[in-house]
């Protein structure tokens, strides 16, 4: 194929490094639950957080994209915030200094004086009036919100917009608002429930996001962890904490997939199913026919869900609500890491290499390539048209499904291999552990992107293509990256 010839040239072509923040190239969302300050302009409420600035249009009643390090904000933690009445200037004091953003140049400039006339004092003064909370929450006059799990979140900001609404900031529960007459509180979840994103499932206009939260830690007390649903067109976020859902329970989520009836979650304590028609969960484990309670990978077919586990492969039939173990003799002791359906076959990634099931012959075989990439720890499998990209700790190989020929994709040599790789007609994108590598398929040119280009982190765990954009899940959150960008010179 044409792209294989182009890739053969890559070892002879240096990797470009023209790092820069280009407006709109990267937009990021992370955990914005820790509010440090609040201020107002004529139309917007601005929430300063430990990870950037949130913007809420109070008359349209909707969120605008946040301002973070991906937009060039110097630093993460916003300690003081001032905004001009017409929104043309924003001044933020962060852990690295005092800077202003000019709407004309869209760049941040170092400042010497903080414009106090454009700032509002949002510090709460106790005792506070008791407000009516959503179900499951209470409030104390000492300035805390509490939930039915006996967790407390301090109120860190309180500001009346003088138009009927009081906006509230909390330390760990995010922003909220209340009617200044009825004092009915509405929580305003925005951003991610947890920082680390290992799994991105694109579900039409929405993104389901989760990660290995059960084996990571936060420096903040009462930190929340679990699943985030990001409805993009509405800029709406919904959170679930599995540890507090009796029919779920899996803090660590390894994969998410869906069909027209259900959303499926592969987690540490089983396969959890959420019907689309109602907000409930039920979980299947080893006693329900799966080979192991720890489910690790998913592939959804027609009225079937292939389920990888820590000890083999299972098949769940939603219409019959039943599960069986598949290929126990070959796969029974293998930890399955990735699954991908291709015409006539199921590709199976494990910690010791790649396998496939041929549906016509009902046989299971080991996949091989000359370089041994398919014999490593398989991390990600991606299908693009008739090309299959398999990433492992030894690299990434491209398999032409029409000829069964496997060819390695040359990349910048790093000891950890490739974490994920995707493709389109123009580029191949690979997560290398120290950045995102784009390979131009026509010219063979390469360019690596890092935090200097607007990424939240170089440690990218998940990549999902979406037209001209890539959704990147990392240790620090979610980034929408414009990989097909005519404004960028590669």
C-alpha cells in the first residue's frame, strides 16, 4: 500500500519540533472541582480553580470552553482573578506569577499590578444563611456542604450577581448556584470527576470517560472518582461514583462500549450494564458465566458483547441476559488487554501477545509479525478502513487486512513502546509516553507534540479520532486536539 512505502522513509527523516500554542489547537478539561475565587463581568461568571478558569454565561445559562494551560494560561492554580466589564481583558494570578489575557492578541502578558477594580471579593463570611440543598446533601451555617456519605466540602466563594442568582464555589464539589429568594441550591458539575483518563468511548455527540481511579490517589481530602459523561453540544457533565452504587462498585474502569440499548463498563468487579432507557446499573461476574470477575476489555457486536477478563474471554448476550466462557483451553490463563472486531474475526490483545478468533472456522490462533511487535504486551487495537493498528510495548504494527501483511510503523525510539495509535487518510497518530507523534502519511514527516503545544500531559493513555480532532485522555485530563489543522506548519 501507498502508506507503507511512505512509512519506510521515516527513519531517514528528522522529527520536527516547532512547539507553539495555536489558538483552538488544544482545548482541555480536567478536574475543576476546587474553586479558589469567583468574579463577574457583564455577561459571564468566572470561576478560578486549581486547574484554570471556568466561564459561565449567566443569561444564556450555559458553559463556554474553559481557559487552561492548553490555551497558554501560565500556571494551573488561579489564586486571584479580575475581568473587565466587557470581557476584553482577564487578569489571573497563578502559582507562577501575575498575567493578563488580551482579547485582541489572544496572548498572556506578564503584569506588575493587579486590577482590583475589575475583581469582586467572593470570600464567604460565616455564619451563612442555610440554603435548600439537592436530595442527598445538607448545608451548615459554618460554610460546608455535606452528602449522605458523611463527606464535607467547604464553601470557598459566594457572590451575588444582583440579578437574582447567588453563585457558589466549593472545595471539591465544584461550582453551584442558588436563587437569592428561595435559596434553592443547584449543583453545576463541570469538567471531569477525576483527572486521570484511561478510557474514552465516543457515543454519538457524547463522551464516556473513566480510568484506573481505584489505583491512583489524590492529595485532596474527599476527592471523588468514577465516570464522567460529557454531552458536548450541551456542555453538560454528569458524574457517577461507582463505589457508592451498590449494583456497580468498580472504581477502576478498564473499558467502555455501547450499542443501541445499553452502555457497558468493564471494571475490576465485573461487567456492568446501564440500559439507555433508565438510569440504573446491574453487574455480572464470574458466577454469571464470565471467566473472571475482573473484566478488562470490550468489543460489541450484533446482540453480543465480547468481554476480556483477567483470566480469559467471555461472551455476553444482552437479549438472553446470559454469558459464557470462550476458548478456555487457549485463553483461560491470559490477561486480556484489548479487543477489536474486524470482518469475520475477533482480534484479542493480551499481556503476552495478540490472538485472533476466526468465526468461520471457529479456531483461535496466535498472530505474528517479523519484528515481534505482536508478541509484546498489547495495549491498543484500532481499525481504520482495511488497516489494523496494533500497539504494544515493542511498537506499533500496521496490518493490511486484505493481504494479511504486517509492517512496523517507525516511530521515535522510546523504551516504553507505544500506548495507542490511530489513523486517518492524512496522519497516523501515536502516543509514545513522552508526547503525541503525528506522521504525515504522504510525506513521511513527523512531529511530536508536548505540553509546549498545549497538551495537558505527555503521558497519553487513550486516543479517539473525531474528524479533524483527536480526543486525548492523559494523566492530567481530557484534551481535544486539532490534528488536521491548516493553521499549523508541520
